[in-house]
């Protein structure tokens, strides 16, 4: 069959006109250079920031740098089998993780894959790890307390649902312990917890998971782990992945608590990636957008309005300082983003004050707006009294004779400090905290030797549970104190003190 050139041309034009190109030329690129977990590629002209791309060997990467003639990709995994000249293709999807109730009780990595040998996660719902934080009109003011179970925090530095409260201090001052106690205290309170471990030893996280499991806390907790042995990109995306998981529950109207442990290592991982991507270094070699790195993460924590289900996401970021320097670059950044900070001091920790919270430097910018009225009523003068005690104690070290009023203030302050001590993994209920602080503030423990303050506190709780359980139940239910409850509490505390003194042969 003879076809004229014009007919062939018309046929080709028709075919080209109706041809649907399944794979566009700019969906496939080539690796130019690779090394240190970073790859540069050419040809991916339409690729998006934070998009997942797939290398020839199946390894995934995330696009971070979009330049005129190349794109910078961080490799999520090993770069051993990736070579120059290999092809690389777009997936056309932003990095996303599995979300939903199937994640409860599980330990997952930064991209949501299970690492606890309990089989796959039975969820088909995904969320992108990055998203714009809720706007002002979709939020509600923070007004419900989130109890940590720690007297020193719930009385003086209260945390509310939807708040961002920074835990800051040197290494080995009990920052993680404080966060874990808060998670343990959410048992039976209908709060879902997420613990994001960034750059920690896998063995440390395994011990921590075991502790949560033995205390029955893993039932309502998800652990996201990017261990110290993993690549910088995995450490970088871990907190965003944890936040995406939390937002799913928040939008269902649930209360969520998320701990980022810690954001110092997160910033260091981002710095390593940025320098390898040839981004210009700034202060302390961190890139210029390191503030935005943490602000876009922490701004996603909020209390949603009633119209959107009134869910909340409370964030407890942790920052490690060097020699107590809270004026360094990353600490000041995160302090300015959060709604207050809990400052842990090495000196207090070494002197046996646990938790080692510095009540002078710690603050909650939401404060008593999110505090039970009962706790507020008994602890309103606590911070001032501790400040006076610290000031007078420094004067008393000069060795001069003290007048009775000063001596009384110092003795009272010492007992206040003592009653704020609390063992790890032993959070107290709200009513028990009220009893302890009431006994301290009203002078019931002033006549006791300091070493008997904590044994008396234990006796007080036992005595009240045995004889005044109705009062404690009423306090937990109402969250406030009336005159009748105050009278009953005074009677109970006096009775417990009398019994304690008889047992110790001092009555």
C-alpha cells in the first residue's frame, strides 16, 4: 500500500496530537554527584520542595535545594549503592507518614515504619509531615490544665492543653525524666502521648520504652525514634513526622501531648545537612532559617476552637544547654517561640533537689489561666517565698547572726524546697499535690526536722486516703476548694501531723 508523504505527515501529526505522555522528560533525572548522604541531580525541572524521589536501587530521597541547574537531595537511608549517572525519578508526593489509632503502643522510625518487631501498622491513612500551622481564628485560648503530676511544676509553672512549654537545662539534669513523668501522669486522663527521640542511643530509648510499658503507658503512647546512628535527614524529619501523627488525633477532637527530645540535636542535624548542601553558614555555623525550622514545628501545637472539635496538641520541646548558657543561639530561639520554659539547674540537681527546677528562671506565659483553682488557691505565694528564701540564704552565708524573722523565713523556705522534691516515676494526683502544698504553706511542717518532711508527706497522703477519701474525690471532681472543704482539709492535715508525731515519739 502506497502512502503519500502528505498522508504520513498528517497521520504522524494526528498521533502526536492525541499522544498522552505517561512519563514526562522532567520526571526523570540523573545523579551528578553523591556523598555524605547528599545527592545532586539534574533534569528534575518540575520537582517540588520536600518531594520524595526514588533512586535506581529503590532508596528514597527528599528534595531540599531547588537551584537553577540542579536539585539538592538528602538521602533517606544508605547512599552506598547510589552512583553518579544513575537515573532518579519523581514520586510526585511530599514526604508523608501513616497516622491513626494503629500507631498507639508502637515504636516507629522517622518515616513511620515500625521498628518494634510487631508486624506492619494496620492503617491506610497518611498525612504529609509538613503543613501550615492553624490560624488565629481556628484556635481557642489555652484554658484546661495538663497535669504533669510534679508538685513543683503544677503549682508554680502550670502547663495548659495546647501550650508549648520548653524544658531546658544541661545534660544529666533530668529533662527526659520530667517529660516521661508527664507522660506517665496522663494514664486514665484521655490524653494521647507521642515521644520523639532525636539523636539518642537506641539502647537508651529501648530502656525508656520498657519503662513506659511496665507502667502501662504504652497503651496511649507512640514512640518515634531517629537514633544517633541514623542519617541526619532522618533526625531532621522525625519531629515533623511525630507532629503529623499528633495532628490527626487533635483534629478528631482528642488531647495530645508530644515531647521532642531534643531539638538541639535536631538543629545540629539540620546544620550538617545545610552545610553539605552548600547553604551559607550563619551564627555558630547554623543556616539562617534555623529559627524557622523550629517555629514552623512548634506553631502547630495549639488548642482548636469548639467549631473544629476543641482538640489540642501540647508540645514539650527539650533543649540542651552548654554550662547553663541559656543565651546561646538555639536556646534563645526556642525560648522566644514557646509559651514559657522550665529551667533545670545542675547545681540543684547535684545538691539533691529533684526535679532540679529553678523556680526563679522558669516561667509559664499561660500560667494560672490553665491551672486548677484548688492548686492556685494553695500555691499563690509559693514562688515569692522561694525567691525570698534563696536571697536570704545567700546573705546568711556571710556568717553574721540572723534575727528571728530572717531565720524563720529561711527555715520555712528550706521546708518548702524539701516538700517540692519528688522521686522519678511517682507522679501525684491533683488532690495529693494540694494536700502537700497546703501543709507546707500553712506552717504544719515548720516544726518538723527537714529529714522528716518527705516521710510526713507520705504519711499525710496515706492518712487522708484512709480517713478523708470523700474530700479528695470532691476536690478531683470540682477542681476547686470551698470554705467547708478548707475546714475539713485543715482538720485532716492536723490529724495526720498529730499521728505522725506520736509514731515518731515527739507528741
